C-alpha cells in the first residue's frame, strides 16, 4: 500500500461512503497531488486500509507506519499516531465495542436488526454452478470444490478439490460433457477419469500463439480471471430442465487477468482464440456471451464502461456510451449481467447490469435502437449482484429478478411484461424484500442459482448455503420436484432454509462415503421403517431447527437472555492448565514448575531423566506444540518457542514479532490421539491474549505471522475449548461470561451457540471427542461452573444438543479441566476428592468409574483381567499392579511430604495408552491401559520440585 493511497483514503473516508470513492479514485488522487504541499492535519483516530486479500476495508491500529514502495523497495515515510492519549488496550476494546459500521440497532424484542450501512466482506472464491437438476457444484470460501448431489433420497456432499498444489478454486464451468475448474492463481483444470475410473484434475492451459512465445510471456497472457458459458436456447424467460453438461455450449469465453477476451472454440483438440481488448480499455468481465446476438459479446471494462465485440463488423469493438447528463455516476460493476428476451414485445432484448453505486440499469435494444433505462435500487440499499430466476410460464404478466445487497439482504424486483412499446415497465414499489435467513446474511456480490421455479440457492456470508423457496416447495430435504405449476389462489410466500456446508468451511455436512449402509451415497436407498414405524429419514433434523444453533452474537450482551456477568480467572490459571505438555508421544513431555523452571522428562538411552531448559525469564506454562517446537509463555506473557535448530537448542520470542501480543492461553490438545498430524500450509496455533482476544499465529512452513481475531462483541475470550479437532477451521472458546462461542477461521466470523441461561461454563480448556475422523458425530466436553460435566453433542439426526452429566458422586465435584479422552468413549476427570474418575460409554450408556489415586492401596482381585463371570466393565480401571510394585516403597509412605491425591492440574495423554497426572505433592503419576481395555496406575514419577522421593536424574539442556 502506497503512502498516497493511505493518506488519501483516510482523509475522506471518515465522512463519505467508500464505495463511491473507489469509483473515483483517479480523480481524487490528482486532487491530492495538487494539494500535497498543504500541511496534513490529523483530526481523527480512525483510519482504514484496503486489504487486497479480502477486498475490503480494514481499520488499522495506531500508531501506523506509512510505507512508500518503489519497485518493492519499501521504506517508512511517516507515521500516523493517535491524537489523544489512551492505552493500547483501551483503544483496541473501543474499536470493537463501537461497531465501525453502525452494524446493529436494538429491536424491541431484543433481536438485532441490520442497518443497510453494513458492508459484508467479498467472498471472492464463492460460486454456484448447476450441472444438472440433481447436481450443484459449489466453490467455498476456503477455495474447496464440492458437489451437492441428489441421490434420489437425499442431498449428499461429494468433495472434488483441486490438487493442493493448485491452490484455492474460484469457479467451475460445465459444457459439452466437460468440467473445468478455475484456480485463484488463474489456471484452468479439466476433470478427467483415471484408469481406475477415479476423477482427477488435469491442467488445461490456453494454447495461444503456439510456439512463438517464451514461457514467461505465455503465462502472463493466459492467467484467467473469470469465464462465461452460454448454452443453446437458454433464455431466462423459459423454464429449463436440462442437464447442462450434456448440452452443447453455444460459446465459452474467458477474460484474462490482464484484460483480454479469450474464446474456447473446441475442447477435444483444444482451440483458443484471443479476441484482444477494446482500444484504450480492458475486459474486466463478460456481461453477456452471445445470448443477445450470436457471435456478439458484451464486456465491461475496469473503469465501468460497456463494450460490444462483434468480430464481423468494423470496427469490431464499440463502446456503449451514455447520453449527456447521465454519464457521471453510471460506472458499471464488472460482472455478468442478466439477459431477458421479449420483455416489452417479442423483439426486445434487455441486458440488466449494476452500477458501482449499487443501482440497477437496463441496456435495451428494440427495433434496432439501443436505450439505457435506470431502475435504481430499494431505498438505502446498494445492489451488488443479480440472480436470474426461472420464471413461472403461467405468469404472463411479470418477470422477477433477485438482487443481493451489500448488507446481505435479498430483494426481488418485479417487471411488467409487454408494458407498452417504450414506456416505463417498472411496477410502482416493485422492490420486495426477502430479508435473509435468521442469523445469517447472504454473501455480497455473488449471484445465486435458480434451481427451479420458486426455488433459488444463495451462498451465505458464513460459508453455508440457503434456499429461498416458496413455502411447501423445496427446502433441505427436498429433491428436484415436478410440481412446477403451483396454482396460486392466494399468493404463496417465500421462506428460507439453511443448507449445511462441509467441514472444509467449518460446518457440519458430512462427505458422502460408500460404506455408510442404507444412508449411502451415490445410490440413495430408502431406509426401511424401523420398529417404531418411523424411518431414519423422518428423524432427520428439520432444516428449521438448525437455524437456532448458530446465533450471530450481538454487541449488546450476547444471546437473548445471556447473563452479562464476567468471571475472572484465578491467579494460578496458566500454571494449572498448561503445566504439562507432550513433546514426543511416549518419549518426552514438558513440565513447568511453580518456580518457573522448564523441565523435559525424556527417555534417552534406556533411562528416564529430567532435562532443564534455562531461560532468562521464569515460565508460566506450555501453551502448544507444533511439529517438534514447544510454545511456552513466561511470567510477562511473552510467547516463546523452544526448538532445536540443526544442533542448537534455541529460543524465539514470538511476542516480539510484528503484531505480537502477550498471551495467557492456547489450544488444549495437539492432534487427535492416534491420528497422524496433518501438516498444511495454513497451519496455525490459536492463543488467547492477556486482554481477552483470540489470536491466530500461523506456524506453517515457519512463516510466522500474527493475526488478531478479536473476540465476540459481548464478551472477552477466557479460554479455548477446542481448536480444530472437533471441526476443521473452527475454534470453540468460552467467553468470560461463561458462554460458548466459535470462531471460523475461513469466514473470520464469530457465532454464539444456543445455551440455556442457567448453564454457566467454567473458564477452562475443554476436550473434543470424535469416534472417527470419517464422521462429524462427536462432542465437546466442558465443566459447568458448579463442577458438573457438560457435553455439547452433535450428530446428523438431531444436530447440536447439550447434555449435562453432573458429578460422579455425592459430595464430589469435578475440578481442573476435562480430558484427555480416548477412543471416542473414555474421558478422564479429576474429582474434588483427589481421585481420578473415568466417564465412559458402555453399550450406548454413559457410566462413571472411580479410578482412585495411586496410593489408595485398595486391594483388587488377584487376577482381574481373567474374571469372566464378573461384570467386566467394573474393571475398566484397576490399580493392582501399582499396589504390588509400591509395596517395597511402603516405608516411604511415612514421608509426611507425600500426598498421593491427584491435583487439579490438567493431565496429558502421553501416548495412546497413557495419561500423566500431577499429584498434590508435585510428583507425577501415570495411568496406562493394558490389553486395550483396563486402565491401571502404572508408576509415579519423581519431579525436581517434589519433596516426596527426591530421587531423579537431571541434566541441563544445551
Ligand atoms: C531502497 O531505497 C532506499 C532509499 O530510497 C535506498 O537507500 C536503498 O538502496 C534501496 N534499496 C534497494 C535494494 O534498492
Ligand atoms: C460444444 O459442442 C458444440 C456442438 O457439438 C460445438 O459446436 C462446440 O464447438 C463445442 N464447444 C466446445 C468449447 O468444445
Ligand atoms: C445517477 O444519480 C442520479 C441522482 O443522484 C440518480 O437519479 C440516477 O438514478 C443515477 N444513475 C445511475 C445510473 O445510477
Ligand atoms: C519478548 O518480546 C517482547 C516484546 O518485544 C518483550 O517485551 C519481552 O521482554 C521479550 N521477552 C524475552 C524473554 O525476550
């Protein structure tokens, strides 16, 4: 970002709407240069920066360096600082507490009403493409590709991602039995079948000017920005139910990143034509591809002008200019328009387009004469995309178009058909608002997809999809239907259904697999009714139910009746929850002492020893572990990495990096126990800052980077319940108000979950439990403030549900945080009585088991593992072996410094079959699972800080 832009924008933005400014940037820049010898007087503390990545304005934090870049050589040219003096923390909080876009207004019923001033971020990668009646292809916010497929019984989701090396996908094209995908980097891929009939993506490069160009030049020419396919006979006014991919394409056009118009003439033996660009302008989007007139393409330049390209005429490029007087504010959004034939008489053709100011305009040709018609926009709304819908042919009078506003609301615009030769065909009050689904906005600037008459799909801003459909027709569980002619006695209303998106976007739709029995994938088989006479299908959660799980947190104090009280963390919170951290399963873990020393317990050369890792500042806790590097926090809140670099052990101060913060919490667990850790280019660890913000620290490929994810508007973040073990891309947190929230890494949105006002969650890390990585069914475990176990469970049939497990025994509450968990059905907990309790699932029933503590010396059966006639589930944890081995230490039991009860320190899963606890006397104790079934106390481990058995090996790490 150059200095000019920053100063210029910050100057004017405060008082004016920036969409207008975007369109007139060139004019203003000149204005700035003329005035640049004036003194810059800072009158505000709020400045915005344009982020090319998200294509949106981001408020910058002060002080802000003004950087001037010449040929990538950037130097600091100045500084914007605050005019008033306030602490950094105050400033950051204020930034959030007064939503910058005046986002919400309180409604009487406590709900939140949107203000049309809100401008949603542009979700550039999102697109919807219809392959056929039964198959819709979606590119998601994360750049994934997935197909929603109707298998005859239900909609299922199949992944079709490009290879990882291709990067994110932004759209797909279907024609002549060909499927192409376009990557964000500008390259096309064709789907082909491998020898074993598996689909695979193969690069499909435009071959232009064969042989003459050097590779570098060729690349710059052929990076594709967008494309349009036009089909024979496709007219918006006709209802159309054909398999698009099987249908011959009339034309396939692309526009390149450097503004050229390309045509793909033949796929089989690829033939491309470069049509170039209009003189003095570029092609930024294709407005219409040969559906107005064959061979003729309408394009829009980045300056917002409409051009017509006809290779057979001379000159081949023509500009459609405005008549005098109207031209000043009619710059067009470069995007595909919507063409309607015969709107006012059989031979009229209308091309509907949007202006950068958000107005609807029409370019109409009738009797060989072109004309502009301005339709405007609903009051106080800016239109950002047009969605054509399939028209009900029985309705002779009107034609409807749907529009998404910048604030994520849908408007329908009705036009009268044949309303006279040239007169206005706008119905007075022709704008009808369909709002948006509850607690979800429609993605800005992305066209929806007509499914059939009365059913339209829209992408949502939060990464899911929604269907706007006539009530009684369509919805989540409804396939393509034939009831097209819904006879209208009374007008039928449109309603919204939310459709879940897959885990790649952070949501709950499970990918389809062949091995799921009756609910299988490609061929849908109806389930037989079961004993109770209801089918499983019928038990599928109603779409409307899903609307209430995810609430958009308001800035006014959370959910409808949420308590506003904020709870504090106890002083030794970091120490208690992050004292232990596994480094290498079964071989080494870290232990942070009360005195701030960092010790590693290590198995080396057949002996267990303690290794001390010295640092100049005392430590508080070990907050994370990624790829062999340990993340620790010192008493000042600095996040430090301890890692081995070639042969040297070193420390890195992450808080000292750009945008670094002081932290106090991190992810509870690394990877799923028993699941190999997946390393991707997006990998990040999440931390909680001292002032209650969620921070994303990118660690992939050692390209360290901080990002502030802020906090839910109504509360600060207390701790992370789970990072991405339960849902990819989602971090669950507990707010300081004791309520559960989630942050979606892909959409950068916060959601609150429905939660009874009586349930207050303890401010402790949690544990996620999933029985299989194939299924999204599973739970988050937390403790309630009164020491009971709380589960937040999800499955396909019922969606989200809270389950309260309570405490194991009368007079015993749970202390510390829940976990670790094993096998998706065993969860360890610590009781206030210093005993370990196991909550486990036995034949679909949850049970408690008291596992005691290592020295309670309770005698067990001599040979418990072979007891056949006894109820074996009683033997899920035993301490027989330990009791035996500790006999010889009986003497030492007299040591009054020993207290073998279990401390509230968060234990760790040391391996798939081992848990390490801290005891109240500062020793550690390990429980192991033997024969895959029984848990037993295996050994105690003396620590450098325990005065009970001071017998250990130690060395200094170097
Ligand atoms: C970058 O610019 C600075 C100041 O204009 C100059 O001193 C420096 O040599 C430049 N560096 C490079 C690599 O061009
Ligand atoms: C699609 O098929 C039609 C008809 O067979 C053909 O004319 C057209 O060239 C094909 N388009 C492409 C891009 O292959
Ligand atoms: C241009 O602005 C005028 C007045 O503000 C408005 O009436 C007209 O509809 C606008 N035209 C377009 C194409 O946005
Ligand atoms: C880490 O960096 C922060 C910020 O620069 C600094 O305040 C702190 O003293 C540093 N800590 C260590 C141990 O180097």
